[in-house]
C-alpha cells in the first residue's frame, strides 16, 4: 500500500469509526491515534501507520456479542475460554478482519497492531507494541499525567511495553479479572 492509498484508506476508516462509535469512544480512539503517532516518531516507525492503527483499534467496540464472534471467527482462529466468556474482548480481532475485508488493508503490521491491542502476544512487531502501549497511556486515561507520560518516553520501547504491561496486569488482578494466556506469554517474552 503506497502512501496515497494508505492516506485514503485511513480517511475512510476514520469516517467509519467515527460513525459507529459513541463520542467518548471516538475521542479515545483519536487520543490513541495521536499517542501512537508520537510513539512512532520516538521509536522510528511510520507515523501514518501508527495513527491509522490507533484510529481503527476500537472500531468494532460497539458491536453486539454475536456480531463480534461472527466477525472474529473469520480470522480462522478459535475462541479462547476468556473470549467465549467475554466476547467484547474480541473487538480487536474483529476490527482486523473488518479492516482486511471491508477496507482492503493488507499491511500485516497494521492488522497485527489492531488484532493484538487487547491482550498483546509474544513476538509482536514494533507497531503492535506501540498500539498496545498507546491504548493504555493515552492522555484521557485517569492515571496518566504529563509528568508520568514524559518519564515513560525516556524508556527504550521494550522497557516501556513491559512497564505498561505490568501495570495493566496489576490493574486486572486488583479487579479480579482473568489474565489471558497471550498476555502471560507477552510478558514472558519481554522478560527474556
């Protein structure tokens, strides 16, 4: 996908996401996209791809459970027990399928970033790591201050991802939420 095609597709995805998401979720997506573009610049990744993946990451968030399941299963992977119990967790997988099928996106890094932003996974590409982090540290998050954000930006990418991932795992544990197998593998891969 050349730069013009990427920009045109990003604009179509942006219009679609804005039309299907409630205002607060749309605003979160814009903040994730902006944070992702900033992180891409910091870590040497194409900023447009970061912005695109950030805008697209939650575009299926408002779908029904049945719609999410049907769309996510089109990626050829089975549902985990956690995804069966809480289908809303499939919104990243569903969005990646929709990007490919409805918008013709073939950029594997963008698709992986969108698909894996909820749980993470071992061996993710740099863009996917950036979207995972941007989703958790965008400035609308209650725990995110400018001082803390700037401190995080001093870290090398894998150290940043590990820090954010460990904070997210602690948050989930505090809430009594089950941790996904992929999330455990993601953390283990960062500790190697």
